[in-house]
C-alpha cells in the first residue's frame, strides 16, 4: 500500500512536469518586461531602454505605413541602453508611436510608448525664423487692435467713458464665458486645421473666408460709425471689437498650445482677420488728399475725441 502510494505520486509529478515546463517557456517568450522612454531635444530623439541584460534591441518610430527604423543597440550588463537619432525633415509631427523589440537567447521582449514630435524638430533655420516672425506679427496685431479699442474708451468725452468701458468689459466677458461654458469653437477649429481629416481643405477655406469677411464687415462698420458720429454706434463697435479680439486671442492661444510658435494652418483664422482689417482700412478709409479736404480718417478720428491736428503748416506760404 505504501509503495503503491509512492508510485501514484511519482506518476502525478511526471504528468505535471511537462506542463509546467511548457508554461515556463511560453511565459519566457512573452512580449513583456521592456520599458521604453522617448524624449525630443532640438532635432534629436533620445530613446532610453530598460530590459533584459545583454539583449539586442531594434526600435521603430511611426505607424506601419511610414515607420522609420532607428539604430540598433545592445543593452548593458544592467539591462539599460540609450539611442540618439537625428529626426529627418519628412517625419510626421505630433504624436508618434515608438516601439522597441529586444531579444536574448530566444527570449523576446517588447515595449512601446508615444512621442510628441514638435514642428521645430523637423524645420530648418529659415522656416523657424519665418514662423516666429508670423507669430510675432499676429500677436502684435492683436495688441494694436486692443490699444485702439482702449483708446476709444480713454479719450472719449467724459459722459461716454463709462458706457464704453462697460461695452469693452462686456465684449470680453461674453467671449470668455462662451469658452468656459464649452460653447467656444477655438479648440475644434485648431484641431481641424492642424489635423489631416478628409474635410481639411474645406475647413481651411472656411477658416480663411469667415474671419476675413468678418474683418471687412467690421472695418466698414467702423468707418460708417465715424461718418455718422453717433455715440451709441461707437459703444456697439467697442463691444463687438472686444468680443472679436478675445475670440481670436483664444484661437491663437489654442494654436500655440497645440503647435507652439509653428502655427502652420492653425494661423489661418488670425491671419485672415488681420488681412481683412487691413483691406477694409485701405478700401473704406478716406484719404487726406481727397476732394472736399478734411475728410481723412485721421482727421475724423481726432475730431471724434475733441482733438485737432496742429493748425497751420510751417512750410506753407504766407
């Protein structure tokens, strides 16, 4: 009885032994246990790997369709290794999948992560300078626009300062409240312009036409108000101007958060609005040398605020 029990136990152990061995082999060949970390500095991608010591590793960046292979590496005795790779100019910007596969003595491990490739990493010096100049131009345009609105309030007649100040604040509150309430469209607009959706070209066209048309309409209304010289109309102009200013400032801020100063297509709404304003000034603004003198835009602006140009011309004949 005692011997039969021992034999029975040996048979059970023998039956389980192959199963345990197979299970261990399957686990050893699993694609787990590799840590992958990617970071971008300038135009260099640095990949840090941590896995099984002395493993040979290969790395890829991007999707299967257009992925790029990085230099291979052997992990050291502590299972760590680092790869530095100069990012090519044709690399897709934004989030890219970074995958690594390591092998040692028939045992493979794999890991992956996501790396954000900024526009600056694939742009040359000349392109970088142009993008920065465009960004400075758009920011300066918004600043000048705000200064002119503020000027309409500060240099208004005393009885008009308070209503215009309320209109200025009201425009900002309406624009910001719409963003806080989730009604704003800045984020969706920038995502559409920065992405590559099938309707991308249509979105770009609308993003150019609508802000440009709004700027032309605003410019026409501005000079229409100057001609009529009605204080109520100027109050509404201040409110609409501040509402527009904050809206486009939010669009620019969202584009900056998404792409940095390398705005690309995300700059279309702001650039279109600024060009629309310039076009309206050139088209609707009167000139000083037009017939019936004294109708120039500068003279009319000064007149609205109770100011006057310097009388007399020192170079004129007596």
